[in-house]
């Protein structure tokens, strides 16, 4: 069975740094999801810290609790999340 997601070491390090810098509370989890997808628009993957809601599923991904809204897991299944900082731009990058 394919893992839901895979985080590179760079992504995990950045998530941990953000959690510390932003003083993220223990009741907030990493959320991975999608935006868009209506009509001709493609979905865009998003990542944030958030509290668990009723319509969320909680996964363990490489030892990190990750929230995904029910119905959105099919859009991120098997993706790799990396963090890139090349001097020109920086951010999380999703790839299939």
C-alpha cells in the first residue's frame, strides 16, 4: 500500500523550525490538503498548522501527526513534500 505522504528531511526540518518559531501549541497539528478543483481549475496542495475538526482524519506520517480532511487524501496520496530554499524562492514543494 502506498504511503499517504512522504516528507524529505528538509521538509521535516522546516516544519519543526516553524512549529518552534511560531509557538505552535500541542493541540495544533500539521494540516495537508488541497484548494481549488472546481470546474476547470486544478487542485493546489496546501500545508499549515491547524486544530483537528470533526471532518478531519489524523494520520501518522513519519512520526508526525498530520491532518487531512475526509475526501482530500486522494489528491495527496503518494506525494513527496520537500522544502526548497534556493536563494530566489523558498517554500514547500509537492511532487508526485
